[in-house]
C-alpha cells in the first residue's frame, strides 16, 4: 500500500512539473498567484508557499485544468480555463478561480492568468 501511495505521489509531482508556469492576478480583493513546477505562491492577506501534489485536466481536453495546493497550514484548489479575462483593464488569456480558506471560512477568489515567461 505504501509503495502504491509513494508511486502515486511521485507521478502527481511529475505531472505538476510538466505544466507550464502561470502568473495570475485578481482585483477586489487584490491577490497574486504564481504556479511553477511543483510549487506555488499565493499572495492574499499574507504570502503562502504551497506544494502542488496534483494537477489534472478535463477528461479528453486540455482545458480546464485543476491544481491542488498544500502548505503547512493552508490548502487551495485552483481552476484555470482558457478563456479571455480582464483584470484592472488588462486582457489576459486564462480565467482563474481559487478556492481556499482562512481558518474555517471558505474564500473564493476570481481573476486572470497568463503563461509566465
């Protein structure tokens, strides 16, 4: 059982590393997210560094994509979709939805992303 779990975690980490890096922003409230390889950083109320143990794509499609983020105290689920989006007057090619929490209060943030250079 432990070997299967370790193999599954390794496979999930490899899949997360194969994804392109993304940078995302949201307004009202302001937040910023970077996804790069097996790591992510969310700046909202505080800076939180996350590991990305799992990423997945919609069955049979490239989009939308979902990412599971885990840190010592927080978790988040990120849903990215290839659809035009506007934040603070700027056009972005990808929409973002971030579901996280502060304590027991769920928080849903919306914004836009692009592939990071």
